């Protein structure tokens, strides 16, 4: 994880924004982002499918 990502995630969360991280399967996340929802993926197709499912669940939860 790049150091600027910590800043950006913290800033977004401080503003009350929902944040979802993505990382390749097998990536070890530091403890300070352990509570941030994370989508783990193996390849681009897996990432796309996972993001589509997650976004569909948000639309179902919050509406359009």
C-alpha cells in the first residue's frame, strides 16, 4: 500500500464517506486499515465481478 493511500482513506472517512479498498489476493493489509471493507481479487475479471456485486448491493441498500 502506498503511503498516500492512508492519507486519502483517512481523509475520506473523516468526511463520512464510504471507502472500499481493493487488493490482490494474498496482500497483507496493515492493521490500521483492517476495518475498512476490502475486495480481494486475483485478476481483472475477478475484480470487475466483485466490484459489480458490491456496487449492486449498495444500490439495493441506498437506491440510485
